[in-house]
């Protein structure tokens, strides 16, 4: 696994714009190298702000969106179209405005979907989607970029400290019940699935995240701080604003 690298921007707005620009470059480079590209999306304030910035920049058209496969790191187990679903927010922010084929948008089942109110079945179904995309060589695709937010207590996706999800080593996708943040029921990739990505980008802002960031940049126990276990095979980037980086041993931002 790669060692963490840190990039600090002045504030959250600048961070979102910079990550969007970085993402365009990464997607284009991956398409040049491999023909198609796979991207794992995240929700939350910063994750959606990045998609809004990507929608706003003319550079988005450098990406061939017909050759982009989109996945989610986690999803709130709510009815289809619910405003709190990561999918709903991502569609409004970007996906409804770029020509990505519906067949390449791989969503996690909603609570009123094929499996009804059964998050375990929804998790198994998403694991099957990932396995089909991976082919005979693995349980999940080699995602080109996996975007993640980081919570105040160090959670990533819907993997919380000392939860059953953080201890999972066999499955790629799990149901999360009794989540400490609402809504209580979710579906999430596991750390082994996240670590299949070539690059993992952890994005967070605000002074309240400072302690988690500082610990995540050490060799902290991932059971206590799941963000510490979110590493890419080739690169792990922590993309921070000044406030989130305040307690971490990093160089002050130049932008």
C-alpha cells in the first residue's frame, strides 16, 4: 500500500475546485492509458462540492464520459430519489449534466428497490456488481480513483470506529446498521474493497476534523480510526483545507 501524501488548500471552496481540476487530469490520463476509467464517488459536503465544481468547469469536457464507470463508496439506505441519498445529490450536482451512459452508473439499491427494506441483500447485490466488473481476477475492479470524505471520529464511507464493518476482511460490501450518524442504515464498501483502488483521495475540511487527520497520517489502528486504513495501491492523497490540517505535520498551503 502507498504512503499518505498531503495537499493543503486555503479553504474548502478552493479545495473543491482544485480537486475537481485534479480529477479531470486523472480521468483523462487513465483513459489515455487504459481506454476506460472507473471512479468511486462519495457524498457529504466536500464530495458533492467537488462534483459541483466539476460540472462548472469547461475542462470537464476533456473527459470522455461515455467511457467512465461510476461507483459509490457508500449509500444511505433510503428510498430512490430521497434528497439525502448520495446518488440523488450526485445526479443533481453532476451526473445529470454529463453524457455518462446509464449502464455505467452503478448505484446501490434503495430501500424501496428490488430487495425492499433489506440492506444485507442490497450489499450482496452490489458485491455481485463489483465482482462482475472485476472479472475472474478479483472481487472488485481496480478503481482508478476512490473519493472519500473523513468524519470527525475518523470514519470513511460508512465504516465507523470499532464497528463490524471496520473488522470485515472477506466481503467487499456490507450493510451497516445502527450507524452513529443518521440515517442509521447504510450500505458501504469495506476497507479491502477501498484498498483495491489505484488511488484513494481522502478529502476533508474544518478544524473539527483536525484530530482525525493528524491521527490518520500516522500508523494509527484502523479499527480505532478507519481513515488510517484507507490506502490506495499506488497513491494515497489527503486533500485538506488549512483548518483540517492545523494539527498535522504538513507544510502550509501555497494556494
